[in-house]
C-alpha cells in the first residue's frame, strides 16, 4: 500500500507532462490574429 501511495504522484505528473507535450497534436491549429498595431486602437481598421 505504501508503494502504491509513492507511485501515484509521479505517474500523475508524467501524465500531465505528456498531455502538455502532445497538446499541439490534439488541438486544431489556431489562426494567427491580426496585429493590433495595424488595426488601430478599436480594431476597426484604418
């Protein structure tokens, strides 16, 4: 039982790190947003 209690936290950490690493493969790509300097302060364009 002690061994199980010692193994669970590293395994959970490993799963979280793997999910973070492969997040780019799981999520669809996000298109780049327009540069705020080009659109103006209100985002209405020039």
